[in-house]
């Protein structure tokens, strides 16, 4: 009887071990595209992400369109600390009369996680990014908060950005953002949810503009080390200078 029990226990242990190996948990995931989760890449993990963002159709210029591209490589320094390099940020814009392709910048990003979103009361992390381009310097900081209730992921970000442009970087612009997102798995590698973002900016940090708000659904498909996440959003305010519609897609591959 004891021999049979020991054999059964050993078989169960092997089965559980194999299941854990064939169904890895992805500590770093992008279920959202307009907000960052607090999870970071595991130590030693590398990931490539291709960003594509489309914005178009403002009330001031209904024929305006723009595609922004970002190529990012992420690496986990520790299980709590992640760095990333944006190899190139560039855009293609066009309207009824002209079109233009423009290189913008390169960037460095770092994220440090303090608490876990599932085992702690609240997941928390800080984010920093520096962009350097032709007559362009941008400093961006974020507070990342997340709470996971079972499979449901809920995220809040507060962002503060300072941008300098011009020949001698004499033109300064400040911007703040509040963003919220949630996502829930549907099965078969699919997840879906909702995202909302509010932002305002001011030249020289004075005379803040009225808030612009975007909202819309999101969806992710993941298979092994590959994922693709997309989220269309519509402007729910009446800011004529801002696009009426935008959509962002991020394609990622761990290696």
C-alpha cells in the first residue's frame, strides 16, 4: 500500500512539473497599449516589440492622418527591474495635399517594480524615459499602479512629461496624463478589456489646455512567446485640434 501510494505521488509530481514547464507564466505582458502594467520582464529575458499607432480625422483637418512607429528591445536586469531601448521612433503623415516621412528620436526606458499586483494589496512601479532627437529632448515619468483580482487586470497610470524643441531647445511644453485600463482572459490565448486616457498640455507650463479624453476597447492574442495587442479609441471630448480616432497595435516576441 505504501509503495503504491509513493509511486502515485511520484507520478503526480512529474505530471505537475511537466504541466508547469509546458504552460509558462508570462510575467511581462502587454494586455494594454495605452497604459503600462506593473509587471516587468524576468531576469535575463529579452523581448522585441513593434509599435504602430494611427491617428486621424481631427475636426480642424478631417483629411489629416499619421502613422507612428517604434521599435523596442526590452531586457530584464532583475525580476523587478527592466530596461528598454527604442531603436527608432519615426512617423508618416499625410493629408489631402501632401505627405511626409520624418525620423523623430531614439529613447531609453527603465521600469522598477516595488510591489506585486496579485500577492500585495496593490502592485506599484515607477517608469522613466528619455527621448533624444533632432532638436528634441523629452523627459517622461510615470507612476504605475495595478490590481489583479483573479484573472482580471486593472491598471492606472499617472504621467508627467516635459518636452523641449527648436534649434536650441527653447520651446518647452508640459503634459500630464491619467490613464486607466482593464483586461480579462477569454480563453484560447485571447483577452479583452477597455482603456481610457485623459491628457492636457501647456506651452512653457502655462495656460493648460482643456482636457482631451479617449476611450475604447482592447484585445490581445498570445501564443507561446508571441503576442499581439490592439486598442482603438475615439475622442469623447470636443477638442478640434486632436484626432477624432486613434488605434495602437503592439506586436511582441520574447527571445
